[in-house]
């Protein structure tokens, strides 16, 4: 009887050890990480259909000649729209575009989920929160934006145009449009929604498409209000005159093409 019990216990021990030996730990499948890439926005500044060259003479909508010495603007709150209508919102999206600084004409957006994008949305200007948020970083840092910032009370200059014209009513024939104002009836931020038409910007780990956009300087001076250099040559503060220019530049940007 004892022998039989011993044999039974031995059998159970061997069987248990065998089962334990054969047990395998199943590792959980790793969570796939979303693939991301980079999309670039390239801004080309024009006067009508001609490339903007500082110091070159151009004609405004009234046929008056003018020369541009400065053309800067803030692009912010960039949103990319996928063909499936999902969106990617660029974090901390504030960029200062300066015509005199070629590197600033290209905005590189990283961390974009791989996919095909059919449109881009953005704002010309800086949202009201960032205008009153104290010390800023990046292109909003006054040390970087420099003369594109007034004060914590009046905020940033969203668009700056400077130049000259024989028609200017200024004694020195100067033209100065420093457009800002972030709240109330005379706010000057303007939003844009540019569709890529039949083209898509295809983002992947290895593909970084460049979306080419244009900005027409002459849009500052026409429709809905034609600007006469003789009477409106110097707008340097917030208010109704600044809003006139902002309403004009509300259609300043256009989609050109995509380089995938």
C-alpha cells in the first residue's frame, strides 16, 4: 500500500514538473507606433503675378508706383486636413514670415501622421490669448519678433508693410502699414482655408511634401476698400483703418501647387 502511494506521488510530481516545464509565457503584442513625417509650407510673396523683389517698382490697383522695403506677417494655428477629414493641429503654431529672410518663407511642420492631406487652414495674426500671455518663446519672443511687437497692451503687429511711393501724402513719401489689434470690432486676425484641389500632400516616414502658397501684396490695397496712397499712407496703430487693411488681406493667400 505504501509502495503504491509512493508511486502515485512520484507520478504526480513528475507530471507536474513536466507541465510546468512546458508552460510558455506569452508576451503581449507591442502596440504599433503611429508613423509620422514632415510637411512643409512654402510662401511665395508676389505683387499681382510678379515675384516680390525689395526695392523694385510696382503698380498698385490705382496705377501708382510703389517700392517695398519690408513685408512681414505672422502665420499661426496651422491645421492640416486629411482626405478622410481628420485633422492634424500643429502644436505651438506661431511663425513669423519675413520676406527679407528666405529661411522664414518655409514652415516645416513635424510629427504629422502619415497620410494624404487635401487642405490647410491657418490664421494671419496671433490669437488674442497669446497677445496677453506675458513672455513668449519661439517666433513670439520679442527678442525674435523685434519690431513686430508693440506692447503687452496692444500685442503683436500681425502684418507689416513698409515702402515708398511718389503718390504718398507723407513728406518723405513713405508708406507704413503696421496692422494689429486682437479683439473687438477692429480685430485684424484673418483665417484662411486653402483646398489643394485635385492634388494631395502625401506624408510618410520617407516623404516630406512641400505645399507652395502665394501671398499677393497688392491685395492689401484693393477690395473691398481701394487704398489711396495720398490719403492712407501711414497706419501704425489698431483701429478702423487697420481693419480696412485686414479686410483687404483676407484673400491675400492662394494655393499654388504641391511638390511630393
